[in-house]
C-alpha cells in the first residue's frame, strides 16, 4: 500500500532524469521485542497473567497494527514462538548442520516479536515504538517493554 500523495505519471511518460533523493527511498524500520527488557517492576511473564490481562494486551497490539495498516505504515507484524521451541543452526556449508534445541538460559535475549514499518522518518518509528512499549500488562499498567528500533538497509550497490 503506497502512502504517496503525488499523482502517478501517465502511461508511457518517462521518469524525469534526476538524482534520487531521500524522499524517493523507503524508510523501513524493524521494531524488535525481546522476551526480557520489561521495566515494569515485578511484572510476571505473560504466561502467568490473568486471561483478561492477556486479552487486553493482545487487543492493544491488534488495534495498533490496524491503525498502522490503515495509515499505510505497517509492512508486517508477528509474534514468535517461545524460546522453548527455538532452534539454533550452525553450518560450514559442507558437513551436516549443527542444530541446537532450546530452551536457552538467556531466553530474555531472544526475539519475541517484531513490527516492520515503512515510515517517513526515524522520529515516526520511535513514536510507534514508544506506543508499543506502553502496551498494557497486569491490571492494565503499561509494561514499559524495551523496543529495539533498527533501520532496514537495502542491498549494497553492485556497481560500488
């Protein structure tokens, strides 16, 4: 879904020859949520929350995703399976890969979910991350989840 406000060129009309500007490039950011990093003191893991608190948290995430989708800023958003079913794979490309099963002692460092957003600026990505961080937890109190914001880089120019 495009957020462009400019009128499209008529069929067959060539694109003006000029250097690309920053406004021509996508500003995509990954908003990453790990299992740890909740700053709400004493916040239990979600598996220990009351069902109504879990529902309120999920409803908040869905509402935020719907708002971002309607504005054309959401590219994708997914929650991921827990670290107890995660696998790490290491390979040298010749021998059979080494596959390590979870759970892992540092599961707080594993990714719990993400949002991929296409926004006009880093500031907008940070606004969205701040809203996500304030998702409700037990009793409706914002959990203050740390959200890592990283720009998605395009492939390097093969001519360089």
